[in-house]
């Protein structure tokens, strides 16, 4: 089941101008005096995609199953390696710069540089040799859309810090990114986002076992359907405290169930029968969280079978059940996300729709018949604004390969 991918190189095909490698190199030279005289060969470019999760929400930190896909919205770092053990990154859109020393990684500052510093901290703890660099960061990945811009930054930073010869396979980089998020940034997330960004497979989702890190590619029905993200226009509001509360609820459920079955270490170890038997040992909130996770794990595996069998009606049913569970049991949906799903499911040609990501704002993921994407977009743009007063963004996305160095 375990599949190892190579760091590899991708050709910059159909890349928006803002991410063009030649432009990024020229912009780095213009903004950073250290890079001003560097040649094209000396300035490397790394890319890391965002992700959309098809199904399997809030299961990753419960050692469960998830099915994300890396998507063709990404961030890129133009990187000039240096020998001074200093990491300096300038933002392409603002020209603002942040920096830190690899030998004296600072405490978290609650800004975007924490994701880079945290990745350096985690890789150093793993004994990986790191190098300093001067970098320029550009992105076409919307922030706050629930598409894992932070994980993409961690995975781009890992490649930049390790270099082409030290990058190695994607699994250790993903695990280091999760440790950066947990131990440095302070969000007790699972490994899904980093793993999808690091190990994505073009035209596929991946089914990931978050306990063993075994995974396999899952072909998507892209000959029939498009993968479409609908951004609510409401930035994700699941703050660190709310996310960590959900994890604490799950841990409370595990502790209660373990009094009945001491072999239980996480909700991954719980099936429907055991959950029912332990129901009177849990408070109502913990019981609801546990029921979502147990059922969601089953839905992920059922979705893989439905996709393999071409049963798109079943995929739609499973997406709908997942969204309802996230709304009613895990309580991470929002009126805006519910509205997007309701409009989608009422639109002819939409196969499946549900919220994607941690919730409380952000985006939905939709499988839409290829000849009905325009109608779907029109329905969202017409009906959603009338219901919420917000302006949505409808983005048809490709499923792409994971983080890599870029040719050209």
C-alpha cells in the first residue's frame, strides 16, 4: 500500500504569470541586494500546492482515514541558497521581509514566518542538515479558504531548507510539517494537509491512513466530472482554540471508551458497536464528536469503493452524509457553507458537495459534471449572494503532483 514518490521536477505548464519562474527570479534580484547579481542557475524555484479534501474531515488527528487531493493553486519560493545560516523571505505582493537564524530559531511571533521557522525547528530536531537562503514568496492560493495555504508554506519551506539533494521522499517532510504545526505554531492538527501537499498525485486523490502513513492514489472521474471549489467569501474562522477544543473533545471520548476497552488508543480503534456500548460513559459533546469520527472513517473507505465502481450517486450520498455530520455532530459548518451545499445539491449536474477543510468558513468541494460547470457557477453566483450578502469564488481546479522543484 505504501507508495513513495520522487521529489522530481515539474515543467511550468499553464502557470499564472505571478508564479512564472523567470518573473520570480527577476523579482528576487530586484528586491534583495544579496540576490541582485545571482544567475538564473543559482536561484532555484520550489512549488507546493494547496489541497482540497474530498472526504475524511477531522479524522486525521484521530489516526483515521482521509482522501485529499493536491490542487493546482499553489505557492512558490524563489530561493538563493546561502552559507550564512540565515533565512530571509520577502513577500512578492507587499515587498515586506521577515528573517530568522537557523542557529537561534526565535519563539513564535503569530505571523506567517512561524510556519517556516517551525518547519526548520522540526527538521533540525530530526537531524536533517539545513541551509540558509534568500527567498521570494508568491502565491495564487487564497488565504482563509480552507485550502491549506499554511501546509503549502511548510512544504515549500522544507524543500528550500533541505535543498534538492537532501529533500528525500515526501513522508518525512509531511511529518515534520505536522510537528511544526503542533509543537511550534500551536495548532493540534493532523498530518493530512502536509501529506497532500507533499505527496499529491496528478489526476488522483490519495487515500491516507493517518496512523501508519500508508497511502495509495485514488483515480478521480475526471473524464466525467470537474473538481470545483466554491469559496464562501467568509474566511475560515476555526481559530486555534476552537480547533484544539475539537481535538480535546475527541480525546475525552477516547478516555471514556478506554475504561470499557483498554486497548483503545484513539477513535480509529472504535467501531459503531463499541461506540454504542460506551455511550453512557461519555458526555453528550464527546459522544457526538466520536460518532462523527467513527462514521466518517467508514465513509472514506466507502467513497474509495464507490469511485472505483463508478457509482457517483453513492459518492454524492456519502458527501451529503459527511456534511450533515460535520454540521450537526462536529459543529464546524457555518450558514455560509450550508448555503453553498444547498445551492449545489439543488443544481442539475452536481454529483457531490460538502464543506472541505476544518470548517467555520472557507470552502466547499464539489464534483460537477463537466458540461454543467458553467451552470453550477451561475447558480452559486446568483443565489449565494442573495442569501448571504457575500461574494463567492468558484474555482475549477486540477488534481496535481506534490511539492517539487520547478524546471525553467
